């Protein structure tokens, strides 16, 4: 058996910018930031880009708000593909866009290997 590079994922836990509502965050994330990423030259390295909105408590609920407003999962063929996507000319514009809707001091990132599937 030959060696096969395993896909990696960039998992990002997103916190909205102070002064914005969860609904405003979702509207910008889905309708502005997502399309910006999809249409970028860096997107050629991304195999899959997922946006997962946090489930928010019903109005009047005693449940606390989630710590994060959403999670993104970006799939790359390899760690090298991840690093290469950051070298694209339009990558800085994508990062600048995050300042419009994210609190980057509370946003967390982790790069992971392909998952081990326990239940399928």
C-alpha cells in the first residue's frame, strides 16, 4: 500500500462582533462572507466549505446563548493545500472581511486530520 496524504479540516468557532445580533451575524456570514470565499482564487484549494449556525434559544427561554454563533469547517486535500490557499492574492481581503462581523479575539481555530468515524 502506498502512502496517501490525508485530508485536513480547518474548524473555526465563530463569535459575532460586539453590538451585532445573532441574526445580523448570520445574514452577513451567509450572504456576504460565504460568497466572498466561494468566489476567491483561494477557493481552488478548498474541497468543501460548511457553515453551521449555532442553535439559538427561543425568545424568553432561560437557556443561555451559545458561546459561539457558528462553526465553519473547511476541507483541504492536505496541509500544503491549506498553506497554499493563504498565499493567494485575495486571501488578505477575506481576512479583512472577518473584521466586519467577527470578534476575532473570541474566535477559535483548530486544524484537524480526517475524522475517525465512530457511528455512520
